């Protein structure tokens, strides 16, 4: 409705040719023609605005390219044992390497020299998975401590349970636990379903303290 308001200075109250429902206007050829012209004008202005935005983006965008012999980092993503990627600030995608560029494969892919420990990976990667090597040890994950899977993820391990709570959802009580995950790249915490964590990592709960389910059942008995 915003384009209509910009052209006419009032709100559109009906989608039928943008005519106010309180007005008695015969929908003749002239009204149809005027409406069509206004629609074309709005479309042209929208296309012009989109073209300006695209031109501005294209001027600022720089295509990423590597040369044979360059060294790059490979991006890998931390993944929890309960089946989802960690998207927190501390454990979001990390870069391992550096590895040497062997050759260019098409306009947006490169073949990389991988060590024997990563022989399970296909050696050709899209440029979005690569980052140009800049010497900074803080960006490197030690390969001996990371088992990278075929989908460029590595599993993080839960270190401990820091807290627990019960979430109310549609009349149901859902027990959650705050899990601290750790890997060679650092630590971070997420809230997970207690049942899933017990199935995947039962040793985390071998502390002698009662779980939510046990405490809840005990309260019901009393």
C-alpha cells in the first residue's frame, strides 16, 4: 500500500482498482487506463531502485581468487552430538590449515593439498569454504585434536552440565540442561533437552544428583 499512498496521499481501502469504497465511480475505460499507468509507474520506480542497489553492491563486492601455490585456511563447523551445529559466537565456523592451493577447478572452486589425516575429505572446495592465509596462530585448529567429517564439520564434546530449568510449552513441562561444550577451539554453552543429552551422553549425569524427572517424581510422592 505504500506506493499508492505516495502517489495519492491517502490510504488504499480496497484492492479493486485502488478506489475508495465510499466513492461512487463508474469503472470505465478511463479509470482502467489511469490505474494501469499508475501501476506501470510504480513498477518502473521499483525496478530503478533495485538497479541502484545492485549497482552499489557490485561496486563494493570483490571476487575472491587464489593463485596456484597460495596457502588457505579451510572452514569447518562445530557440531554437537545431539545433531545440530553450534552457532554461538565462540564456536562458530573455525579455520584449519594452512593448506596449499594445487589448481583452480572452474570459476569458484579450488583443489587443495590435504594432509593424510584429512584423506576422508574431497580435495576440491568452493571458495566460500576457503580463507586466504594470514599468519595468525590464533585462527588455527590443531589437526591432531580435530576429526573433520566429509561435510566439513567436527564434533564438539560436552564437558559438564552447568544448570537446569523447566520450560512450559502448551501445558507440558520440558526439562532442559545447560551444557558446556568444548573443543580445541574453546568452550561455549547451549540449552539442550535433558532427555536427548541423557541418551547421547549418560556419563554426564553420573554425579549422584537427582535429575529433574527424579525430583519431580519424588515431589509427587510427598
